[in-house]
C-alpha cells in the first residue's frame, strides 16, 4: 500500500468520523425517483444505502416509478395523462402501475441481496421489509378533473414502520396505498416520502432526483445556467419565500416540484430535507458525510435558534466574547463598536441566552468579506454551533454577491482549514483592511471561496 494512499485515506476517514457518530441511530427517509432506476443507477444507490445502513442509520426507502409506468402505457398504446402535475390513473394506468411496482420491488430487493466478494455489498446483510404501511384515499374530482385511482396518503402505520426499523430492517415503500375497503390507489412518490418523514419525525428527508439542487443565488448573468452555483443550504424562511414566487409545478424539472415537499416536511418538524442529483455518483454519501454536501439542504432554523442579531443582543454578545477577549483569542471590542455593527452579527440564541455569534464585514469592491468574532460558548462547544453560524454567514455573504470570505486568527487555524479555508499572505487582504492589520498580533489570514 503506497504512502500516498495512506496520506489521503487516513485524514479523509478521520474527517468523516464525526458525521458517522452524528447520524448513528437517526432515521432517514430516502426517496429515489424512478428516473434514477431507469438510468441504471440502482446498483450504486443500493450500495451507498447499504453502507449508510451499516453505520447505524435507520432507512425508509421510497421508490418512484414515473418513467416505468409511462413506458408500459406507451407499449400498450395509451398516452400518459396528467393534470396539475398529477397522474390521472385510469384502469390501464393502474394495471401498469401495479406491474411496475412489483417489478421494481423485485429489482430493489435483489440488489440489496447481493454479496459478491470484492464489491461494496460483500458481507452486507440488509433485510428489506415492505408491506401495507400506507392507508390512502382518492383525490377525487378537483376543478372538474376526475383523477380516478390516483390517491393521497390518509394514514401512515408509524408503529409498524418503527418496529421494523427497530428490528434492524430497511423499510421499502412503493407509491401505493390501500383504502379500508381494499381499493388500491396510485400515489405520488414525493407525497408518500414526505408524509412518512413527517409521521416518523425523521431526521432527514432526502430526494434523489433529476435536479442537481436549487440554483437561487443572485447571479451576474441574466439567465440561470451551469455557471450559477448550487445553494448547498437554504433556510426554511428563504425556501418558503422562493416557493411563493414560483408558479405551480407541472413536471419534476420545475423548481418548485421537490421544493414544495421539502418545505412542507420542514414546517411539520423534519429538521432537514435535501434535493440531490442521482447523476452524481455517490451523491448520498457526499451529502451525508461531507461538510458542504453535493445538493441543496432545506433547514428549519427555528430548531437551531439561529438569526441575525438585534440591538437587544448586544449585552449577550459582550458576555459571550469577553472571556475570549481576556485570554487573547479575540481582539477586544467595545460596547460602542458592537452596537454600531450589530447588523453585521449572526447569533444562536436559546431561551434568551446567546450561545454563539459571528460578524460579517463586507468589502464590496473586492467581492469579499471578513468573518470576525466567531465565538461559541464553552457550554455549547462540540455541538456544531460554530458550523451552523458559519453556514448562515456564508449564505448571508452569497446573498450579497460576495464570492469569498476571509478570517484573521491566531489560535483556531485548524478549525478553519477543516472547513475549506486556505492560508494566504496578509497582503491578500483588501487595501483598507490591510491598513488595519496588526503586525504585532501576527494573525494568520485564511480565505474560503464561496463559488
């Protein structure tokens, strides 16, 4: 084994260990679009899910089958029918849906049963359980359109799913539900996954889709294109605002199609919901076990108690940063300075106590900004509050058109390096900031690109 491999593998493995510990015992609802299976991505997705499952994560897998049903309909000479983005399920479509669901369940269970040597599935034992966990009701006639055997989720068998997960099995759900009278209803995969995530109060709802994520940042060009970067994290309030500005979705390619379900889940208590591209190999692993992720995560920041500061927070910020100023970790700031700059601060607050803060000072001409006074209370250290504040500040900077942020530090270099900052010489600083640089303090300068 080469020294180069050791040099790259060991630091990487150590870097993902905190995420392995963080997610153990958590519940993820993973919704895989039928397009992903149609594109031949099922083997790699199953391998990644088996690996995540082996690290102690409870998984509910919901599969879609939109292209598979359409393919069978066309083979029988029938055109797929939709209204408002919802399939109209007549008798022929219902038969095709049942056939597609049965075939896909077989393929998924077979994929989880593989165990060939020298493959990611070697030694894996993943018991897959599926069943009648969903009770459904008909959509009925809406605005004069009869949706026939298309339905909505009426009830989720929470106890049955939780008992199955507790036994160490993976739960597999098809987008089908049954009424108390035994009628079968074709459901939307997205609605099933969202309803199950809400009912279980899952820790994550993950959509593996055709979309690369959400591109919603301000951009210099007039049109959104591949140069417009993905928003890796979107606060729920911003996601709701964006959704209110978008037209109702009709196809999965519409920006609001998955976003509406992510917003619904977060508003109902699911802490985080994600939109990932199935075209990126290992997207699930990259999103779950890497700091910046690969797609877009919607997060309910009310759970984090994270917000922009107000003048009422000045006292709390002073109390938080004072011990770090006294030991030389932070540069001293007066009450007057903090009051003057309070609009630049972001805080984490719980029950009226400030547990973390950071300030952002933009240099618009250079499209950069200084991250300053990043502080976490000793009582809350090790819980990820520093990363939460950093993420919020990065999002705030991007919304201002900032392309990089920099920090001056004397004692926390490694923390910033681990989160994507790289060292630069002090003369990199914007001219007006360089004039204030204290050579006696000798702070190191680190920069992180945001796009």
